C-alpha cells in the first residue's frame, strides 16, 4: 500500500489491526508500516513503530527493519542522523542497510558520504554491482 501512494491508509490499517482488533502484528507487518512512515514523512511515528517491535511485541529486529529505518531517517530526517543510526546497529549492517542509506545519500546530493557508504556496501554485499550502480548514476 505505502509504495502505491497510500501511506496514510497503510498506517491506519496497521493501527486498526492493533487497536480495534487486538491483532498482534508479526515482523512482516512492520515491514509495511515502516516504509509507509518514510513515504509519508512521519519520522516520530516511524521511530515509535520501530521501537515497539521489540518493546511491545517481543519481536526480534532484523536487518530488514534496520534498513527501513535507515531509509526513513535518510530520506526524511537528517543524513547525519541516518548515519549515526546505522553505525549504532548492534550487528554488522548488511547490504540492504547500506543500500538504503546509499539511496538516501543520493537524494541529498552528498557524494562524499555516498562514496563512504558505497565502500561499506561493497565490503558486505554479495552483489557488488549495487554499489557500482549507485556510484555511476
């Protein structure tokens, strides 16, 4: 829904599921809610949803959740905040996280930072062409 321009509807459905029907979302449901926050520019709500995954539902944060938050922070908040978030991930970030951060760097025209992120992505990615694609374009 969120990728089709229906971010608000996706978030309403996510909230309705939890509050009206007491349905506990699984980790996949969060992968719809977090990008919806990014597309709608809702930093605070996205951060709260991200924190609630572990705090309220005892679900394990996966790299895909970290990638969603890196995308949200990089696209909507500050680039510095997104970088600090990624650097604070308890495990080594995977290529999805670096790619999310790299794409947000491109949005802000931060070529020096894009080079640094692409270098990290290149180290961890099994698909080395992703980094090269972002650097070339």
